[in-house]
């Protein structure tokens, strides 16, 4: 284990210094749980949401109950002390503004855990602070900001799966195991993996096509899976992305597409991708981190992805049209 980028075990027994970059629906939720557990959390947030957190705290509502935490919520990281852990949870289209906020937070042993959609985030962060400081993670949770300073959870799922990205090992690394214990103690459902590329790609194989098809069609999952032609399109897109991952050398499970099929059949028909939600609200969408990343990676490894290429073009056109 490298000396840098390792959380001191002595600190996890008391409390960690944590910064959340992107304290919105996902980052704010996990940051609030960590603050409630007694950790020293900074919720970096801008706009009306950040103003509300600074004025009255961050409130979490949902089936698991309601609570409010009071934590510093600076607009920027300038002037902040280094931390032990950074949770990177901004939308990927904000990375150009968010990633430069990392250096002031970096101490000798700081670890950055990426919780962004797609599979590009660890590489982008590593290019700035070095690969030995980066852990890659996938978040599974349904939350939304219902008003500034208030995050509402749908259901009870609150899961993070993460691990080493640049130094996969036969077993879970010591720093991943230590962080698993810390997150679990904060009531976060958490799983450590020896190779974070696997859970990142497991989510990516599902999310990039799901977001692409629901976004391009402007329809929720129930409509997409009920129409035979659209359902075939969706599953063919899953297969395209899986082939890209395997061509990159990611050891994806042989039954991944079968598991995705079961998930598609089981989720509520009203389920919409965050890309579709953002698109209907006229907000930026993560087309480059999802469909665009598939297309670029496919070109590098020589795997044809005609469906994902089409979805990418349609969604880019929608963004440019402002619809």
C-alpha cells in the first residue's frame, strides 16, 4: 500500500475530515449520513441549495425518517484545510469547474472516492492528483433535491460499491477495507471490491443504454420495456457496451446481461433516468460521460456500437436544440 492516499486507521476510530464536492441529491445525502455519524464534513455547495444549507442546515427526508445536519457549506475549497476523504459527486458535466477545487483539499494521506456516473471519472481525477490517491465507486440511490436544502429519498436503497482502480489486487486493499468500516458505521450500505473497474462497468453497461434510450424516446422504463422494438433496441445496446468493456480487459461476469435483464423487468415502470429528468427540465445532461464515452472507447478498441452511436448523436442534437 503506498504511503500516500491511505486513510489512517486511528482516525477512522474517531472521526474523519471529509469534503463532499457536489452536495446535491447524491453527495449531499451521503455527506449528511457521515455528518450525522460524527465526522467533520464540509458540504461544498453553490447556488440556492448551498445558501439554504448555510442558513438552516441540510435536511434529509424519506422512508428511513427525517433528520437535519448542520455542517459548513463553503462555495469553494479555497482556504479549507486538507481532509482525509473527498467524495466527488458532482455531475460529470461540471468537472471542468469542480476538479480544480481538489488540490486545496489534498494532504499527504488524502483519498478521493469518485461517485460519478460513467467510467471516465477516475482517470480524470488521477490526471490531476495522481492515481495512488483515487478510489473508484458506483452509487446506487434514488434521491432528489425537492427544495433548496432538502433532499428526499425514494425507497431505502443507499449503496456504494467501490475499490481500487489503478492497482487491482486479488483481495480488497487495506484502505478500502478501512473505509468500508467507516461508511458502514454511518448507515451506508457499502461493498468493497478488489477491482473497482468491475462495479463501475457493471453500472455503465446498464446506465449508458438505459439513459440513452429513455432520453432519446422521452419515455420511462415501463414504456421502453413494453414495446418489443424498443426493448430489443435497449438490450442490443446493453450488449454493445458490454463488448466494449470486455475489449478493454475488464473481467465482467459471464451472467451480467442476464442480471441486467432481471433488473429491467423488476424496476418500477415509472423509473426515469436522471438524464431524461434533466433533459425534460432543460438542464445539461451527461451525454459525454455516458453515450459519448461508449462511442470514444469503442473507437479505440475497434468495437462497432451503431446503436450507442445513434443515441449519442440524437442526444447531442437535443442538447444543441435546447430541448
